């Protein structure tokens, strides 16, 4: 069975800090996804805050078994509609792993 993982990241520091950009040229979310892809049992995709609906559309979430949420500095920029959508999917059984400072994310505090 393949696990469909989605790595979500703010992608803020990679765009605003040259040191971070030099370490993670594809973004921290892509670095995490690349590590997950080393397993033949994991299909890892990515989404970021800057995408439409933060990359967390209903279709994307419906096709996700586990969401890895990397947050740090832009918790307040995540829309309530997206938080509602993610919350519903978690209640339906989607896994959620919060990384770094995501304990301050809206979705983590809500759940």
C-alpha cells in the first residue's frame, strides 16, 4: 500500500532569507518530501502558502493520507476556510504531523 503524503510549508524563509535559500533552494517542504520519497511506499507531494487555497484544495486533501505541516512565521496568513477544510479531513481520518513551530498553527490549535 502506498502512503500519499503531502508536505505543506510556509515557504516564507526560503523567499526572504538568503541563508535559508542557499540551504534549501527548492524549499524546506521539498527537502522533507525528497526524504520521504526515498521510501518506495510513500508518494510525497508538496504545497505552499503562496499557492491558490494554500495548495490545500478539497481535491488535494481528498487524495492525502497524511499531511505534514511545517510552520514557523506565517500562521496568521492561513485562511480560515483552509483550516476548516483540513480540520474536516483530519476528522475523516487523514493523519496530521506538525513540524517545527507548527504547534502555533491555526490547524493544530483548532484540533
